[in-house]
C-alpha cells in the first residue's frame, strides 16, 4: 500500500541542487559542506538530532539564512546576493514554520491572499476564490473570516500551508511543522502534507515524525554535525542503516 | 449514601453580591458629592471671613494683567487673560506632540540601525536626554538663547531668519483674508480625493494593477487648492447665509438651550440602553440579563434624566459679562453660538479681504511675512517688529525642552514596539517573496503600532502636563497667567479649579483619541 502510493509519482528533473554548502554562525560551523540534489515531485525527509544543521540547511534554500561557501541552485537560478533572484526564488518556494508565523492582525483569508495580491499582482477576487479552494483542501473553509488567534494550533498550521500554496510554489519547505502541536492535531496536519505529496508537490520536510517518513518519503537524509551522515530510501534507512550514528539515533527514537 | 442539600431559598437583598456591589458604588458616589459640597461651603465661609469672597467675578472684571506674548498682551478680563494662556499652552502642547513623535520615531528606528554611527548617535541622544531632569533642560535651552547677542541699532532691517537674545524670528506663512473660503476648497478636494482613493483601491482589487490611490488623492487636494487660491471669492455668498443663521439663533427663546441639552442627554441614554440590549442579543435569541446588567440600564436612564434636570437648573444661573450685563447661562449660550456664526460669516467677506495692502494683505488666502528689526518706543530700542514669526526665549526654552525630552522616551517606545513583533513575522513575509517595503507596511508596522500606541498616549499626556514647567522660564502659559491673576485678585482656589479643569480636559481628550485608535487596532483573539 505504502509503496503503491509512492510509485504513483514519477520523479522529474533536479530542481534543488546544493553543492558543498557551508555556513558559519560566528565560530560555530552549522553546515560543513552539504551536497545533495532534490528532483521534481520528490519528497525528501530530513531527520537528525537538534543542532545538527537540518533546519539551517532548508532555511538556506530560500535564503532565510545566507550560505557562505558552495552553490545552491533552485529551479535553475543560483542563489547569490542578487535581491531580484532571491525574491524570485522565494516566490517559487513555499515555507511552513514550526511556530506557524501567521499574521495575527489579518483574517485567515487575508493571510492567504496577501502575497498573491502584492507579489503576483493578482486581482483580489481571483485570489480569494483560490484561497477558498485551498481552505477546502486543508479542510477548514468555515474559518476563512476568523483571525489566527481564534484557531487551534492544528488549524493555524493548515492555514499556514494554504498561505504558502496560494503562491503556487514549485517546492515546499517544512521546518518541523508538527513540533509545536498537540498529538491529536499532528495527524490533521500530516494528512494535509500526505495529500500534497500525492498531488506531486516537491517537498523537503524537517521532522521527527518517523511514521510520515516511512509512509511518504522517497528519500530520507540523516544530518549530524552539519553533514549528511546517511541517506537512502525509507526501507533502507529504517531497516538497514549503515552508520553507527544512524543506528544510535534510530534506537533512541523508535 | 445521600448528600444533604441545603434547601434552596431566594437570596435576600443584603446577601446578593450584585446589589451590594452597586449599592456600595452609589453610596460612595453620594458620600463624595456630600464631601465636596461640605468642603466647598466650608471654603466659601472661610473666604468670606478673610475678606476674600470666593467667586468668579474676576473672570469678567478687568484684572490689569500684562502678558508677555500671545494673541492679546493686554487682556480686558480674567477670562480673556486665561484664554491667552490656554492658547499659549496649546501651541506648545500640540506642535510639541507632532514634532516629538517625528523625532522620536526617527531616533527609535535609528537605534535599530545596523549603521554603527547612526546607532550610537541615537543611543547617546536617548541616554543623555532622558537622564537629565526636564526642568534642568528647560533652564539649559533658556540660558543658551539668552546668551545670544542682543539686537542693536545696526540690526534694523528685514530678514529671512534672525537670532537674538530676545528670541528667534523667522519667515512664516500666515492666514490672510481668503483663508477660510480656501480651506473649504481644500476640504472639498480632500473628500473628492478620498472618493478617488476608494475607486482606485477597488480597481486594484479587481484587476491586480497597482492603483496609486495615494497619488490620486494628493493630486485632487492639490488641484482644489490651486483652483481655490484664485476662485475663493465665489464663496462670498456664504456671508449672508451665515449672517442669517446668526440672526436666527440670536432670536431663539432662551428656553431652547436646556431643551436641546435635555433632549440630547435623554437621546444619548436611550441610544446607550438600546445598544446595550443589542449587545446582549445572540443568534440564539435574547440572552437573559443579569442583575448587574439591569443596574447598568437603570443607572444610564437615571443619568440621562439627571443631566436633563440639571440643564434646566443651570440654565437659569446668571453671570455678569465684561460689558456689565447680567445674563443667564442659557442666554449666554445663545449669544455665544450666534456670535460664532457671525464670526464665521465675516471670514467669507470677499470685498474687504480682497483689498491688497502692501506688506500686510496679500489679497489671497495666505500671506508670506519676513521678520523685521525696528526701533520702537520713545527710547528707540531695537526689537522685532510684528511681521514674521517671533519665538520668544521662554517659548523656545519650554517648547524645545518638552519636545526633545519626550522624543527620547518616544524613541524607546518605538524601538521596543518594533522589536516586540516576533522575528517569525519577518521570516514568514520574506518566505512569501514580499519586498522589504511591502512587509514593513503590511505586516510589521501595523503590529508594532498596536504595541506602541498605549505608552505613546502616556507620553503625549506627560508632554501636555509638562508644559506647566514653562513658569520656570516665565513662559505665559495658563499656569503663569493664573499665578498673575491670583496675585492681583487673591482668588487662588477658583484659578486652581480652572487649571485643573483645563488640564483634565486636555488629558481626557488625548486619552479619548488614543483609546479610539487602540480599540480599532486591537487583535481578535479567541
């Protein structure tokens, strides 16, 4: 059943290419040369202990953090200091945060339509129609006129996903999307993410949800001390890990 | 096992928490009124024994007060003298609030700057200014200005800008004959501009094209201002209209005043009660009112009726005017409103205002004046003439003092407000591809403003109240003028009461404005 779901997706051309990416915070080196390629429609799950650089890595992909060495090419555009390129890539790459980061002074609908109106310059009616469609997809169309503060954590995170999708991104980044949620709300968010994956979205997901990784991921990357220690299919990764560090990590969380 | 339940019985009134709460409040209110009444009559008796009768005659009597600066330096009555002081205070407070907000915002943002020099300059400004007592700073500005060279006979002439130990004089634009009709044109331009702004916003929403609504609005105001500059005499038909209203009001019977006030008060209380009932209505139907709610309704109704009754009583009180007439309060109100329309009507007189007098009248809405140094009086002392804007040393000292001082606090409030918006808001905006200018305006500033507003209101209140320190440098504000009146008449208590009423009115007005915006900005949660 699980394999069947995965096999419905055929992977396309490389869309995110990172080569020897290094990043320092002061004296601390967070990334020590990360080389990896993500292909279209691929779902990559990134796991690892805290402080291993996995969040920093995906934040480099839309330049929330600037890398200092190596190259990052997203959708054919290299990330440099060029602001035009950065803004273009950010509008193609959606991101979902651990703390949701919804705009508390705007209604759910306005949260979703803001970027399409200001960045894509789309007519308001069109953006609202699409926003309602997205809210249907994440299962909370009735919350459109409420403010984020009136919603539960799970609902807020689903709005945050809808907000990113409203820009019709080609890649979605998830930075521990369920870590701030109660157990019963985790499922509703993961369900939305699974549906996205089946729809063929390219996804890079930092998470501790091993069930999600097993079921949905095409590839699992294990980060430690700023490098990819091991990567492979979930079957390989969970049943036959090669490195001692991976084995230790899995033994502690499974 | 059975649980013994105490028998339900109706709660007696003296154990009902709601009744107790309201009864105690009503009791305290009456006690307070009684206390003030007793103190008042006691004070009146004491004044009577010490040959100083507590009263308000000084308001209408000539007081012989001389004021150093203001709209009238030799006022003919106590009320007029206080008015001059009030206007001087308001000049400092209002312009001070605007400039302190501007400086404070710039310094606050500068302190967040990553530019080392800008950042440190802002820090030094804040840490120096807010840690020195305001009074000392006011003395400092005063000493600085007094240290400037004095005017000599050689200085006689016309200037763009001139400093001296008598104050600062600079070129300024003043309203002239056509000013009020011109304002009407600008107001029309504003409303047309707002209409255009809405249409452009709608266009932006419909098509996604940038609307540039702000530019349309600015252009509309500019066009009307330019047209009005030349076309303002066409509004002279307003003069006879306003004069007709003036006559109509003057001929109204005086009973109309308490009737209008009473109807207003009762309408207000009915409106409040209706709104209250509406607010208790839910989609499920009309909620049950608690005892507390009923008390509020009764209280609001009672307050409306009480104000109505008091209006009739006070309307009969008589007051002696400057001219020596004895008028009732109601008559005085009618005369006041009628005079207001007459005054307004005179502003639209085109023939008189249109006369060009060289150097005094421009024949237009505004006149530009440059300051002059002239030789005046029998002793031919060099001093500033009446044209241009002359800031006296006391005005400069108190204005600069309160503005610079308050700006340092506002800077910290602005900085704190911006820092208090979580970093995640910026990150989420950036991740969506919004430009810096876009997310600052749409996301960060609206949230920062919500945090900044309440403490900002406090700073405005402080600024308005701190203007009373002007007395230290002999600035002719309401406090200084009041002190002079007390010295002349011995009426200390009434003057202090006027001060209190004035500052209370100013502070409550500022609070009302701030609270209004605060309510509008509040976040909806749960």
